[in-house]
């Protein structure tokens, strides 16, 4: 079955960077975009960025530009999200998810990874 | 960015009740609207895509409707496993945006 499995929880100090991985299985990795969505404690969902695994092209929400970097290793069907210059309000669960298209063609998210809690605290 | 407004933000209902959740968008998104369910401590799961298409494996008591700027998610007969938070999400324009969520609680 299609699965996205993320790396484990992280605790970081303000100003540090964190890298979260998302390993895909059960489908052709290069056929789908991988997105990152975060959820602060008790809050809603916020889309951050996507990567197209074939080309490596990326796009991110304006508020995260310059801080989020997505890369991929197609040999192991894994996407990495590096998030830099962390602040306390970046404390959140970070989810990876996939969509067939980046725009309005088949642009729904399914399935989702289990989530990775990133805690930013001094 | 397209703003998404869900209502209500929470509701209490009993097993067997019919439940309707509304999502309004700040711009016309045609039918580029999805609904997700999230249970505590879990990742969201896709219920409805393209405003009214039922995701494979999702019970038929869930349905979606609407177009333009107003959409609804209906649960025809609430079951114990449906107590969760529901989010709408648009995929008409980037950045993709979500509603703030509607928490469905047991009455």
C-alpha cells in the first residue's frame, strides 16, 4: 500500500536548523509531488512547500521562502525538508503528503505521513 | 492568498444525527475543494476531493457539495468513529490554504 514514513521527533534551539525525512513506498516515487504541511499545537494546517521528485523543482509559500529547502534522493524514494533559523513559534508537527499535480489538476493530498514533532526551545 | 472560513468552529452532536459543515472561500475556486478528517494524534485523511467526489474507502454517509465560494460537507448519520476535526482545503491557487477546522464532539 502507499505509505509515507517520516523521521522521528526533534528538539532544537532557536536559530538552529532541522532536517525531516519522508520515505515513500508503494508507488512510483517520481509520479507524484511531495508537499510539506505543518500544524502548530492545537491549530490548523498550513501548507509550506512542494518538490517534484523527477526534476527536483520546488516551490514554497512566501512566508517560508529562504528558510525551507526541499531535496530528494530518488534512489531511496526519500524527500528531505531542511528548515532553518528556527523560532519558538515553529514548534509544530510537520507532515509530508503527496499529490499528483502541483496545481489544480488532481491536487488533493493523499496519503499523509505520520507527522514529525519539531520542538523549538531554548 | 485565498481565505477559507469554516463554520461552525465546533459542534456537539449525537450518534445518528445529520451534520453539516460549511466552508466559504474569499474567491471563486470553482470546485477545487477538498475535505479532510483528522482524529487526535493522527494525520489528516482525505474524505472528499473536487468538492463532491468520495475518496475510495470512505463511507457513503459522507458527501460534499457546492461550487464557487460556498461548499458543504455532510455526514448523513453520525457514527462514533466520526468524532474528529474536519478541514476544507482549496487547490485552485497557490498557496494551497486550509480552513481553520470544525471539531465534531459527542453530545
